[in-house]
C-alpha cells in the first residue's frame, strides 16, 4: 500500500468514526439555546368568567377568551388582542335545570354555534341559548374493547374540539368508575361525534400501559391539544407525548421527558384510597410526585408548551410538610416534531391551569398577591428568541 | 506504518466505548430514579400523624399573636376559604349553622384573607372571634390541610378535632 493510499484510508476511516463518536459523546439530544423573556400583563375580566370552564381559542389569527359565569348564567367572548368584548349574553336555559344537568364543558365555535357538554346532554346553541341540536349523553357508549364509557369531562383540560370541515366534534370520554378501579385504564380516552349522522366513534388509543399495572393516585388524567390533524395528549404520569393522527387513525408516541424530572413516577398505595384521610394522602402524593400537566400549541410560533410540576420532598428542612401549592413549575418548549427546544423553571408562583397562548406569547396565571386588584387576572407572558 | 493496519479496529473500539458510556450512564440514572421513587412511595405510607399536627395549635396561636387565651375553652374552626370546593356556600352555611348552636367561645381562623366570608361570619349573629393567617404560619406549624378543621380545646389541651 503506498503512503498516499494509507493517508487516504486513514481519513476515510477515521472521520466518520470521530463524527459518530462526537455525536454519541453528547449523550443527549442537542437543544437550541433559547432565551426566555418575561413580561407582565393583566386582564380586566369579571371574576365569574374566569372559572374552570374558560377556553382560549385562535380564530382568524386572533386569540379569543371564552368564559362562562355560573352565577349570572352568562357567556363572554373577548378578543384578547384588542381587549374588546365580542359578545356577552345571558343564556335562555339554566344549566342547573335537571333535564340538562350541570356543565362539564363548553366551546364557542362562533356566536351562533356554541357547544355545551353537560351531565345529561350535548347542546348546540346560539349566543342566547336557543337550542339548535340536542343529544342525550346519559346513556353509556360501548367502547371498542367492550366496556362502557360516557361523554364527560371533569377538569376542562381536554377541551372540546370541533372540526368544522367534517362537522365532527371531539370529546373526552370516561368510564363511570373510580380512578382506583383498574378498569378505568383499560378504556379509551377520546371519541368523535359526527353531527350529521349522530354516529359516535372512539379513537383508537388508550391510557399509558403503565397505568394498568400501577396506581398513580390522582395523577392520571390526560390533557389534549389539537394542531391540524394531530391530537396531542399528555398524561400526568407518563413522560411521553401520545400523538393521534386523525387523518390516518394512527398513534405515535414521542419521548418528552423533562430534564428536571429526577424521580420515576411514584405509585400510590391503593389501601389509602378508601381510608378516612384519603384527601391528605392524595395531597401528599401529588406534592412529592413528578407530574406532567397542560399542553398548549402556539400557532404564532409553531411550538408546543408542556407544563411539568417538579417532584419535591414530603417534608422540608424544618420537618413540616411541603405544600402542593409550592411545586416548581417547568415550562418545556417543543418544536413541531416534539423535540425539546428549551426548558425553563418558572418557579412556584404560577398556576398552569390558567395558561393560554396569544400573539404576545405564553400567558401563565400568577398566584394572587395580597393587595392586588381582584377585578383583574394577572399573568406573566413568556416569549423567547 | 503498522498502526494503519489496526486503525479500523481502534476506531471501532473508541466508538463502542463512547456508546457504552452513554447508554450505561442512562441505565444507571434510570435505576437510581426508580429506586428513589420506591423510597418516596414508602415514606408516603407513614402512620397518621394528625394528633401530633393538631397539637401544634397552641404554638401556632402563640406565634401568630392572636388574642386567644388557650387556658380557657374554645371551639376553633380553621377554614380554607380560597381552596376550590372547600368553602362552598353549602359548606360555609353548614358550619355556621352548627356553630350557632355552640355555647363556648368560638374562634374562626381563615387560612387566607376573604372579606366576604369574614362578613358572613360576623353577620350571622355568632359571637365569634375571626382571625386571618396572614403570615402563612398554618403551613409552618403543619396545620395546613385541604379541608376545614374543627378543634375543641380546653386548658391548653385538644379534647376533640374533626375535618369539616
């Protein structure tokens, strides 16, 4: 072999190997370095509308706040960019009416098409509450696996989604059984209603497999956001994201574990679930557990935000119990392929439940401070570059 | 040079070392996390310690500086007015109705400021003292619960307690 051939052989052999070695040497997925910017904002919204039923949607490039006040039986649609009320109207029907039942969720598609999912029915109304469509939801639906489920939701973290092009409404489904019942986790999670035909079909995905073998207490619920044909689901005790493609009815899971997670998900002893002090035990379990919460899509920046509540010790250095309300909140920023671009520990003063996206950025509600004007809702607004 | 003969093998060994070190550190890390999680799960199985926690009421009252003579007898409600469903209209009404029938000195301690609830208590014809835990001392004395608490004390002793 001549020297030239040896040299050529040296370079053609070593460079790919060195390149691969450097790639594996990093051991972790490369992250773009993103810098967060934080500003503050507040919204003057009647307290009653900022209840657990609120939604924020993006319509024609504008963000809209949708609120329902149970005390006044009113709907509010507010443009968050202009801060102008689009409408505020009192409903003709009462959601406490026994034939309608208590409200689970609502969604304003437009002022003439408003969906209400209640204990007893699904309604489509106009802004005054004139009922244009009604479907009884008290009857169970047969799950494809043979079990029974109901169109229902308990926390409004799995919003109603209306695919207007296909006239289909997507909803959370649950079995009428307790979360301590292992049957709960064998059920599917989401269904779609074809409004034209009335047919209900159940989307082909389940709770995470781990839920069937281990009880995670109260930390089991799903959060869902829709982006195009993708229904993206985050489960509280699973670090992966479950992405259901409505176009081809397929499910794909993406690893999405926060770098701030240092404990595996913690089992909850089922024997405490039926004890007198269940609530405290669940509270302590939630305090110490790593928990994935809400997921949002930012249509302006084409990224997802996933909230993670960091684990913490049961007791602090003084020997007193740590508070569930003081868990550190982590915001994960994901690209459209669910790669983690950045993570930010935003501290303990935030309420991810009250989070949404506008043109300005990611709004996250702040824990009310003393002396703040209670007519306002206060937020930190996160953006990055 | 003789080394060229072995270059491919050397590079393969180096590459395998890098790959092994990365996957090994991931495996070790995950094992540690799983073990740590099991330890925490065991901690959560501790025995009930409510009696011990509720006995902190006297230290709490002293630290908070509330005008309550703990030598005497009192019926104390610790309410969490700003927690969802804990202080609903129904719950508050039920508590105030049962409080009306009590003859001994009544004390309400609110976990958070809530002017409406304070007003409601004061206007319900109940001769009660109302205090607010403005310095978050309830939590520091392990007296923060996600439920309302009722404690009967007499001569610096807890005679009875219950969640309401």
